[in-house]
């Protein structure tokens, strides 16, 4: 397993939320995570922070935010220069995707949970 840090944007302490499940599965597959969400808490001992940490070294950003909630964080995510951004179902955003591609970031419209379970992550 490769140790590639994933930023989970829209992380939630609520166990039934897909972002929570994805964070747990990422950690279970050996991927370090940075958890960013609006609700305080933790997942698997990792704290959920309220802002995208400036200068964080991340390979992948996986989005669990509706497009209307992405505008504010878009510049912060692009500034991290991740290798790729995964737009999970319901998070697709043409403007964000275009800006990412222009910055040389791979854009994937897929489900992180499916990618993990099929070995495509």
C-alpha cells in the first residue's frame, strides 16, 4: 500500500455519512488523511479541522461538499497542488474541475468508496 495523504473535504463525525465511511476506509487501506469539515469531532482518532490547512502535503482531495459550498475552499484546494481531485457523486462542479485541470491537477468524477473497494484508488 502506498502512503499517499488524502484530504477529505466535507468530513463528518456522523458515522452514517459517506465522508465518514470513506475516511475510515482510506485509513483502513493505509492512506493517511487530513479531515476538513464544519462539525467538530474526529474519525478514527484523526481530528476534523475547520479549514483547509495551508501548505498541507496531499496527494488526493476527495470532495464531499455540494458545489454551492465549494466556492470558498476552491482557491485553498488549488493552492495545495494535489495530484488529483475526486468529485464524488453529487459534488460535480464544472468550474472547479476546469480550474483544477488548468492547474495541471487530474480530475476524476467517481466514488471514492467504489474506487477503494475495486482497487482503483
